[in-house]
C-alpha cells in the first residue's frame, strides 16, 4: 500500500481510474495492450525532459499514474521503458557511473539511486563477461535495489514522488547525446573480455595504497607540519613512479603502462572552477583533460598509472580548497560567501597550484637526470606523444576554452590558499 501523497500531488483515492482501451504499446509495439500507463510514461518523459519543468507541470500526469498504480510500477512498465533505453546509451559511449551522475546532476539524489537500480538490473545478465572497469563502476553505485518497485519501497516516499522521479529519469536518459566510446559496450563483450582486460597489471596496488593512505592522513590531520610531511612523501612516490615507468618501458622487455581515457565526475557547486584544478593537476603530470561542462564531467587521457595517481591528487587538492574556502567564509563577510568570490577563489587556486606543480615536476625531472641520463627525456616525450595521439582520435574537433572574468578578492585569496596547499614539494610556497 502506498503512503498518502505529501508533496502537493493531492490524494486521488476517490478519483475514478482512467478507462483502459486498446492501443499500441510505445515500448513493445504490441497492439493488444489495453494499459494507458506506457502512453503516460512517454508523454511524461517528453515533458520532464524539457528544461526548467517544475513539479506542478508534471502533476496532472503523475495523478493519472498514481490512480492507475499507487504501488509505483507494479506492472513493470517503467522498468521495461527504462531498461530498453540502456543498451542505446552503452552503444553511444555512456558508462554506468556516467548515467547515474547525469541523472543526479539534472534531478536529485533519489532519482540517481533509481538510475543505479535499473543499471544494476541490466548488468545482471552479463555479469560474467563484464570487464573489470565496468564491474568496478557497478560496485560503486548507490543503493542495493534492482527494480523500480524495490527502489520506491526502499526510499519510503509516496507514490506521487516516486512516479515524478520515474518521469524525470526517463526524461533525462532518453535525451542524452552520444559520447566518446572509452570502454567497449556490453554488445562487444565476450567470454574472454574479463581475461583480456586482466592482462594489463595497472598501477602497482601497493603504491596506490601507500599514496592513498598518505594523502588521507594529510587531509585529516590538524597539524600543518604533519600534513606537509605526509603530502611530500606521497608526491615524491608519485613523481618517481611516473619517471621510472616511462624509462623502464624503453628497456628491452620493459612493460609500458597503456594509454587510456576515463571520465572524472565533478560535483557542484562551481563545476567549471573545480575543473580548472583538474586541468592544472593533469597538465603537470602528463595527463590531458577534456571538459564536458554540460554534464559536469572531464575526460582524462594518459597512461593508466598516471591517471590513477592524478585522480588521488585531484581529490586531495579539492578537499584542501574546500577547507580553505570554508575557513575564509567563517572569517569573512557576506562577500566571501558569494558565488563570484568562491569561483574566483577556485580559479586562482587552480592557477597557482599549476605553477607549483610545474615547478615540482621540473625539480623531479632534474633529479632523475642524474640517474637515467639522456634516456629520460626521449622516454617522457614518447609517452606524451602517445597521449596526444589518443586525444586526437577521441576528440578530432577539440577546441580550447577562453578565460573567464572572476572576483578579484576571491582570486587573490585563492592564490594565497594555493601557496599554502600541500603538494609534496617539501615547501609551502614558491619564491616570488
């Protein structure tokens, strides 16, 4: 039994249920169906997919759906409609985490969990063939539900809210544009897919574990000196690993880290400004960053082990930036809490971080020259060329973005915070 509507949808228990008539099911094409729910779902998804549509505009359709089914999809029409769209998304370059991120960004967290439930059910049929990168995304999805009904019961909301979320999710996923194909879609998987993917050893898990542990401690400590020492050790491990793997790949029988592309999802607020931090870290570490601003995503292209470590450093620096912003907001006035100030802060933080990272990279390269000699520069150049080739293949019409006007006070504060951020260079600020 559904709970009474609690968000303005009204109570339709006294409303006569719409008459069912023979018509064509828009999902299956079956002309024998007499259920109007599929037509309501199509009409509702088209409406929900329009920009700026409010709940009140969806409510006439929602009331009809709750009158027909106050258990939210007990007949499985929404489940089938959403499941039918997923194969098209996979063929169009979308991945499980991408879809959930897009739905959550354009709707709400609860609707994101609905998308996760549908993807989880879709994946069950091919679980034994899915590559590791795909199964890792599935494991990271929110919730445990595997159907619309199970999702609705688990969320504990009324039927009107449940149907409204169903329409919004349908509206988002039916209009998602094609993306670059970074992973093979399920239609291309075979029984050997997982075994073939396992041939790439990836980044040394011990190294990743050590870097992650060091950064986690640096982020949690209340003592700046301890944070600096921990971050310095992490950055030292990362820089040396990148140089060593590039040189060793040039040796006879050496194993190179494959150049790959993967997506990074950026969280609100100020996605564009946060993306600038990602670009700064990537540029200093041999990773190209291509932004998809409409979806709050960035595509990272680089050696697989570089991507692993860049993602760790990005997460750490964004956390440090948020902490610095929080401290400024507590100490400053209303202007410090304004959107313009905060965006200016993050852009300046990104620029100054980029300068410091470039300096750190130059220092690490100079030190490595003493070990490897003339072999070092060609090895790094070859990896960079491989990255550029893949970027060209994936994004043949890539364009650079222009600069932005930002709040001056936030800009200067952001540069000061970047000077104080722990990058692992062994010093807090560059000499001026």
